[in-house]
C-alpha cells in the first residue's frame, strides 16, 4: 500500500486580513486552498494564524497543535507572546481539527479512525499542508533562516515526518509526542471512541492487537534502515508504519531535535514516547513532572526556551506577576530574577 505526500508546488492564491493588533504584534488570518489532492469535505481550506512582530523579526516559528480543538487557544496565546518578543509565529490549523473538521465527524477523529484509508487520507493531508505552509511562508519572506517547528502531540508527530523530508527546518521541538500508532490506537484514552467504533462494527483490527504488536516488533529493524522512498513505496511493511512518526525518525537530524516528555502522560503510552525518542537517536530530552495537557499552563516558560534555543537574548518579554504587568529580559528569567 503506497502513501503519497506529493503535491504540486506553485504560487499560492490566498486571502488574508488582520484580525487583531497588540502593542508589539499584529495577527494576520490567512486562508488558501489546500494543495492536497483529495481533501475530505470541510478540510479544503488551509487556515493559518500568523503573528507578526511590529519591530524587525529575528526568527520564525511554526506551531503545530495537538489532536482536537481545546489546545489551540493556548497555542494562539503563545503566538502573540512570541511575536511581541520579536519572533514571527504561525499557528497552522491541521486538517480535521478545530475549524477544519470534516463533515459528520469530530475534531481529530480521522487520524485515529479504524479505517486505514481514512487515516492515510488525514496523515497525508496534514503533511502536505505543513510542507506547503512552509513553502508559502518562504515565498512571502516570512520564514527566516533562523527558524523552529514546535509540535505538540499530533503536531509533533506530523512535524517529525515533515522534518524527515525537508532541510529548511532549523530546530524541531517536540512536546509530549510519541509514536507506535498501534499502541496509541489500542491503549490511549484519546482513542477510546475509535475503539468503540471498531468493536461495534466488529472490525477485525480490534481482534488483531497482539498480531500487530508482533508485526511491529518484527518489522521495525527493517523500517529503521529504509530510505524515505523505500518507506513510501514498500509493500513489505505493515501499512500503519507509513503514517507512524517512528518510521521516519531515523531520517531526522537528531542534533536539531529537543524532546519534552511528560512523565505522567497517559494520552501517549510510555513505550510510544520512548520509541520515538530512541528512533530519533536519543536527542536532548527533558523529563517534566506533568501530564499531557498541564504543560499548556506553563507555555510562557516554553516560549522562553524557544527564544533561547533560537539564540535570541536580551530582548524584552512580557510577564504577569501578582496580576501586574512587568517587563523582564530572557536572561532575567533564566537566572530566576
């Protein structure tokens, strides 16, 4: 079964408008037709929130959200915070999520649907939208050489696949991401509804759990030695491998990866997190005493980390302490002042 991440590169016809202007940034809402060939109904239009620094931009960040809708508003906050600090930040709404939910579905379901063809469609579509969005940002001179992709959960998994195909991504920061899709499909609380559908329809997939686990264990040595072309075209490996980030991780430059793992994460099984980290050749990893979603309330500190990673120091960032606004430099924050 072949997967297809290809698309026709061409000038993108888009519409945009500023929807909010803050003291240090302005937010531009951009829409353009997806370049993916067979989008599900309701997902045909790419939606991008581009937060631009009012002063000269020193870097660019593309933020990829997680499965569902609830996490998007937190990441939108991060966008305006980074832009206020001199970094252009873009939040891409992935197909099948938030305001791009496909007809007669729920946010994020297509990525974990029991039908492999539906899963293929959404994973392919997400990868194409991320790659074409980077193309668009480069075309409009909104993608700096000093750049970063931040991926949370699903966004980190898609970002890993995209990073295996491109050399114009400077840093890849993964937050509570993982791999081994069978484990996520069978064990994660986030896929409970998908498992319910499987059982109700008596699909054989639910009865083949142990068989698929054994196939993964047997075929993983083969997968980790495949080139990108071999992964896409091979008939020898289980189809789910082709949309699983652990299959592409060995093709990513580990020196540009930072891996944030939530110790109490139940959404991504511990083996799935461990495997992705190992297949990425064990990049720098931070083990945090949080769960899958609680990091969202500490995203201010993640913003500080991103700015430090992009070597942006001495600029002013906005913080709120004791309900009063105060300005500190990144160096102050890192030194605990």
